[in-house]
């Protein structure tokens, strides 16, 4: 019996199923079993190529890894064995939704920094939409002020492609160490429940009389410490372009 090769695309960006099929497939499969809510297949790609892929690394880290499989729809990996080349998939009722949005975590304890950062984000997002033609127009969500943390905010955090947080110090503790806004830290905690660390960008602006950096590290996230606010738009723009390219939203 001839092997029927099915192409599969890793779903890791804001692209729809129809858009993702316009790029080269990330995996080639030979289906060996099909149930109502599951599929078993052998992968035909080289093992070393699979081990070097982004989706494999994320699978090892315990993340949900979704593929669009040609002619079958969206599936997530439930089990995989590199030696036997078998992959077990679970059918997805719907794709995990990621919007082409940058969510901003602002605060009102030191409003000057969040207002400045939000204005810079508006400038950068407008420039990216105008000059780099992302696959879908970028949106800026969130507020330079302290919002109410409710179900709507958590939903926006969950669905946003990137989260930018203002971690400029708002006060110092008894030992003289700078402290960011508790509200921003809380929003970052919610973001980390649904986002990979590389989807977070922490930005610290200078504040007269307070020295030091963010008091703890979010491993894998990006941290931008601005020395001169006059360079904020350029530095912020360069970092966002890098992150958007990584998520296949733009190509440079």
C-alpha cells in the first residue's frame, strides 16, 4: 500500500490555518490510525531535524503543541516517541486563539513612566503596521493607568501575542532596593500562566533618585533598561521587531 504523505504545520503565531499553509510544512506524516477524536501517525522527517525544531523543545518543556494537519484540521500532540517515530495526536475542537495584539501593563503609582512608555508603544506599533506589513495589523491593548483586574483583562492577557510591562521603580524598600508596581507584578503573574517567557518584554525607564534594576528575573523574558528616554522609541522598536520576527508576524 502506498504511503500517503500528510503535511503538518506548527501553530505558533497569529496566522490562521489557511495562512499557515502558505509556508513550508514543519512536519511530514504518514497516518497509521484515525479515531473520532485522535490520530496516530509516523513522522517521515529526519530525527535530528525534529530534535532541532522549536516545537520539539517546547513539547519537552511540557507546553501544548498544536499542528494543523493537511485535510484533517487542528491536533495537539499527546505522546511522541523518536525511536519508533510514532506520534499520537488529540483532535482540537478549535485552535488556541492568539490575537495580533501587544498588551501593555501600566501603572499609576509613577504615572510619568507608563504614559511615556505607552506613547512610545503607540508610535512603534503605527510604524510597524505602516512599514513592515505584518501578516495581520498589530493592535495595542492595555492602559498607561492601573486597570481593574477582572475576567476581561485576564482574557486579553491570555490572547495577546506579546506583553510589555512597565517595571520602572515606584518606590524603594527598607533596604533601599527599587520596587516595581505591585499591580504590574500581578499582571505579569497572570501573563506567565498562559504565555511563554519569550512573549514578555519588561521595560524600565530611568527615575531620578532611584537606582537599581528589577528585583527578580523572569527567566527567558526580554528586559530593556532605558538609559536615555530620548532613545526609547528606537530601542523599543528594535526589540519588538525582533520578537515579532521570532513569532513569524513579520519578516525583515
